[in-house]
C-alpha cells in the first residue's frame, strides 16, 4: 500500500514535468501525453526498485527512450485520418518560444534528444551518455550536429508571420 501512495504522490507532482519533456522532444501535445503516460506505466512496474532520489532521472530516461523508439519504428506508427480539432493545452512553451520550438522540431530525433537532455535538463555529457546508453563521444558529436542544425533552422523563418 505504501508503494502505491508513494508512486501516486510522485505521479501527481511530476506528470506535467514529464509531459513538457516529451513535448520538447516530439512537438505534439497528444503524443507527449502518451509518452509521459507510458513512461509512468513502465516506472510503476519497477517502482519497488526505484530509489526516490533518482526517480526523476529514471522517468526522464524512459520518456527519452520511448521517444527515440517511436522514431525508429516509423512503419508501425498510426496515421490519423482526421484533423485534430484543436491544439493541446500549453505547458512550457510560450508564444515567444514558438519559433525556437519549431526549429527544434527540425533537428533529427537523436540530436534533439541530446539537446533536450543537455540544455533543457542541464545534464552533463556523462549523464546524457548514460541516459541514452551511448558513448560520451557520441553525445559530443550529436550535440555539435544538433546545434548546427538548430542554428540553421532557427535562422530561417517558417513564414512571414513568425518574423514579426
């Protein structure tokens, strides 16, 4: 019973944070919601072995890996047949951030994951490598490539409205 209470408290306090992280990665609120929910389902399954002080890192790792897995399995993804009637609720990206966020969505998924972990979550190269299960050299090269792509994308406006 105590396990469920602890997890419920953690979920209540950290779900929005996980959803914003997922949104930074995927750029779609409904997909971000799904990624965050799936991450908490996986975390709950292992909750008895998760240390409280590392629970944020554990869920962040799950969200990041679920995002990357979803990008690897493009063939099996759902393809909606109707337009979504409205955009999801906000939660971390204001109007002034929209051009930056659009540019971030042009960065390839692995590079985007590295940038989000390094600069949004302020993780070190070593911590990022551990979360992604790759070498520190890979994190460095993905960071350099991702920043170059982001700079290029950020410098080219999507439309004349976003330049104002």
